[in-house]
C-alpha cells in the first residue's frame, strides 16, 4: 500500500473542447486551451480540508465542474473535477499536492477518458433506490449477492448511503443501507423485485428472496427526490398477522371452541379460509365482539399509521377473511380511510357458514379496486403502496403485474417480524426519524429500542476508487470476503459518484476470527488485479473499542443534535469563488462537512451539503454569516435543520404578482386603463412597505373607475408572463403530492387564470366591484380585502382544511404584504424580493427561476425531469 502523503497518476490530458460529456459543459468547453482533471483526496477528516483546496483552485482561476464527498467513520473521501487552463495545470497540481502534504492527506489526479460511453451506464438513465433493512449485520456476502442480482439486469450502483442513525448499535432496531442504482431504459422494476420470466417459462430469483437468504428485507422503487414516497400516496394493509398479531379468523374459531388447526394445510389460502368459515355454521355472532375485546395490534402499527397520515397518505385495509365488523374496528382505531372486506352471512343471530353475496375472492379483484381508489383520490398507480404478504401469495406473473402496476411492496408478517416500524425504514425513513415519531406518540412506548451491541472483532477500513462505474463492481471488490459470512460484517459502507463516471467507495469491516492482515492483503490483491485503485486502508482498533458516544442510550446524542443541510444554488453554475467562500466559512466556524450531494444535472448549479455544527456555535449568527456570503457572491443559500419536519411538508402557498407571474396585475390593469404611471408609483411604495397596504389598494382601485371589467381582465390574461420555472415547479410539486394555492393581493379573475394554467388547488384574491347594469368598474373592491394579515389567516385555513400543521407548509412571495405569511409557514421563501422582505425572512431565492424552490425542499433536477417525462 502506498502510504505517501500525496501521490500522482499521470495520463494523456483530455481537451475540454473535444469532449461531449456532461462535465465539460459551460464556459470551460469553449476553449481548446483547457483540460478536465479529476482530483481525489483521502485521509483523516477534519474541518477546513475542502476550504484549503478550493482556495488553490480559485487562485488558479479554475472552474469546478463537479465535486463529491463522504465521511466514513472519521475517514474523508473528497473528489472534485476541474476545468484547468494549460498554463495553470502544473502549478495547480504542485500547490494541491503541497496542501495535501501539509494536512497529511493523500491526493491523486487523472485526466478522464471523456468518450460518450465512459461512464459504463445506459445513455438514457433511470434511477431506482433499493432499501435494505436487517436486524442482523450487513455482510460482504449480502452486498455481493444483491449486486450480482442488480448486474444481471444491467443495473449499476451509483450511490450507497448508510447513515449513522441507520445502524442497529445506534437506533437499537435495524441496520439499513440505501443503494441508488442506474437502470437501463424501459426497465421494469418488477423483474428486479420479484424475479424476471425465463425462457423456460419459470421466474428468476428477485431481490426480495436474495435479501431473505441473508435475514434482511428490501424494497425497490423509483427514486423520487427525498428517498421517501411522496405524500400523494395510498397505503394498503392487511389485518391478520399484519396490523394485528394474530389470524383473526383463527381467533374467531378458537372463541367458538373450534380448532383452526384441523383444516388441511395442503390447499390454497382461499380454500382454507372457506373451510374455516364453513366450520362457523350455527355459531353465535357474539363471538366477534369477544375477539374484538382482546384483539392486539402489532407493535408499531399505531406509530406507522399516524406517521403516514401526518404525511398526507391515504390508508386502506383490504382483507379476505370476511369479518367486516373486526375490519371496521381496526379502521376506527388506526384512523384508516377505507376498508374493503367480505362479510360472513348471518341468519337469526348465527353464522350460516358462507360469505355474503358472491364468493369470488377479493384478491382476484384487488387490482381493480386499488385502481378505482387511486383514481378517486387522484393518485398515480405507482404511488399505491402494499404492506403485508399480498404479493407473496400470487404466482410469479401476477406478482410482477401487481408490482409493476403499483408502487413499492413492503413485505411484513408479524410472526416473523416483531415490529411494523420496519415498514418505515423500508419506505425511506431513518433511525432518527422513527425516534422522533415515537416521541410524538407518548401513548406508544417501545421497550425494544435500546442501543444495540457493538460488533466484536478487529476493524478494517478500505477506500477504493474506479475511473468508470459498471455492473457488478461490488461483487468484484468483495468476492474475497463474501464466503466469510457471518464471521465478517460491514460496520459502514458508502459510495459516491462523479459526473465523469468515476466512483469512490469506502468500507469499514469487522472480522471476528480471521486474521485481519491476511484479509486485507486478499482484498487489496483482488482490487489491484481488477484495476481498482485502493486509495487507502488501515487496521483499526477492535470494533468494541469505539468511543463511548456510540454506546450512549440517547440516540440524539449519538447521532448528533446539530445536523443541518445547506443548499447552494447559483446559475448558470456555482463558481469556484462562491464555493471557496462557503468552505472558508465552514472552516472558520469548525463546521464539519459530512456529505456533498449534487442536485443539478446539466451544470454544477445546485449542491446540497450535510454538515455537523459544533455545540458552541449559535445557529442564528451562523445563518447571518451565510446570508452575508450569499449577498457577496450572488449565490442562494438555504440553511435548514435536517430533521423530520423538513420531510413532512405538504402545502405550498404562492403570492401571484412578481412571483408566479412577472407582472403586477394592478399595473397591467392600469396600463390598459391609461392610468399606468399613477398606479405604478403607489404599487411600488406599497411593496416597499412605505404605504399602508389597504389604503394603497383603495387609492389604486379608485383610478380604474368607469372602465369595462371584462375587457380589462381579458387583455391582462392574454398578456400574462409567467415566471421562468413556475410551470416546472408546480407540475413537479403536484406529482409529488403537494397541495398548492395562490393567495394574492391582486384580483380574482387573474388568480383563477393562473390557478388553471399551473394546476393549483386553491385561489384567493381581491374582487373588484362591478356595476351590474353597465359592467363598469365602480372604483371599489367587493368582499374582504386580502391584506397581509388575511394572507396569513388563509394559509392557516387551507392547512387546516388539508389536515396539516403550519409547520408542514411552504410560502413563497416577494412583497412586504407577504411577510406575515412567510413568517407563519414552516418554510418561508422570499423570491427575488424587495430589500425589506429579504431582511425579514430566513430563506431567499434571487435566481430568476422559480423552480429553484425544488432544490430547497431537496428535490433534484433529475427527479423533476423524470416526473415531467412521465406526465
């Protein structure tokens, strides 16, 4: 192993002007005198590393094309792609190497092959996320088998994330790994999840069965932004051994003095149920209430249902057992929206031994019923989530049809799993999210959430890099270790990708019995033979000798109370000077940069930093410093706590004038009425907060007296100019399940036009009074005026109607009359706003593109583009 502080890889340079890859976009590609260079840095993590390198980059006037970073158990991996002038290349390399050496870091660089096929991925990329959750350790064998199955389908691993709160030793429940994969065009997730059809008419093994072989559960879904299904979803549960800990039909037989075990187990489940129902013939219906009185819900059922309801999900029960009274009881107790169940036929207070009406099993009609419910709620079929055993009871072809038609299938059986909260982990929630949800439900206390045991054995840390990513790379990296399970496990795994096609992977292994030196040699030899570059490796202290913090009974202390997300947006792309300023501020305040994620696709226009703040740093002052950097460098910066509330927002409310549209409606009306100059002066003064809003509106409306209302509004509507990005923003939010409203101090006919064009759910604005006999404006308003205080009240009213809290709302506006609304919302965004508004709000966007709001809520450009294609 080369343990020099810095080392260099040389290759033939790639001219930016000769490339057609994504990383060569922008001004860099305009010159033939520039090179694309990829740098990689690794070593012990500490604040200020990125800042040191970016200062060198700025001094050489280089353009940053891409960057990525993750921290693996205190070990840093940092990669960045630069566009460098020929005259600066050697000087830049020398200074970066010197900077690395001063910090005892290792550094290398190379000139990437920029051929179109350089990434090894499909040209038309679709991205899915595979969530793997297990009460056991994650092992090399498990990752090998999962990656082997992915590679069979041509899928390429892009990103791997294992957060600290997704370790059992921290959360006390499960280990969880999320794998983001690139899939071939027109790929069917059902083939990956449950198995693809073979030429022999059989079905191959799916990821679900592969995970079961290792004691884990998995879900597969298309990647929609925030690693969670969106709020516009329908979640469907069963009752027996799912929401309840028993088979309720068996409990009914037992209450009647009958033995459910006497029914032959060799037939289908449907046939067994029919035989059990027949056994109830002549038994009193009073036994149903007795079963209800002692019915126990599965641990975590109340937590899961309340959490999904708070996110805006619709919940349904589908059951084949035919005891509707029990199903209705479960519905009431858990706050479900629908229940679909057959019922048992009753005559004169006793069961007849048959079902009411047609005996066709509900399962055979389930797909139709799910479609009808989804249509009624306006929910995409793929946002219908099935939790339970439904798919496992179907033959392979029907299972594929069900999974491909609807959303992710979450397997659950209470006989095999102790707690339904595993469904939350599989749907994208993290350990700290689940803990926060538990705290909000004081009536449900889990005694099983103590801190898990730290794995015993010696630790091996390895960082590996590859210039191209392709199918099966994890298999090739880990094959020397895959046969050692369960004597070898993975404490942490992480992978990040660059736009040039390269990857960096980090593993923190633990070995119980094997010689760690020999294992490390075998792993390094395999990587060398396969042309993977080992960036660094070491043998750490025994796994049980970690810091005391990891053994704390308070997970908040273990995970850190100070995790925040910083979103950076600058168009057409983020400059090196802007990045240097931000990294410099992080260094000065000892803020540790944990992970960098790129949100934009075509240019480096949006980045998301996950950071950890020191306990002594006051967040308000740090936020103000970020604001100063934003103003100095023309970059939009959002600083938010990385907590559950950030992911639970459901309602977005917009101002209209100079927000959704680029004009002020009153000014447009005045222009066509011939009083433009007078009205514009009053409007500008009102927006600056220099005039009372109500009096200003009254004065402006009076100037329109005597003009035909229909003619004026018709002209204004024909000449509306929507803000760039407004359509993209609203269509994406709608597909993600957000409710949207426009609340304007303008006028209702235009607000209705905007509502219709953008697909908003609500529209509120002022109404101009019209003389009924002449159709002319009277110079007065009619009804309540939309004042700043009424905007705030309407926001609260809509939130109440939609069943969400104010903390779950987002408000976007530009004028002084929006300030109360922006303050009341959970996320208030000043969009290209007046100085007074920017000074009064915490979040600001000054890029002239309203779709930038998506970045602030964590939605990547890739997701927005994919959702747009699906429309």
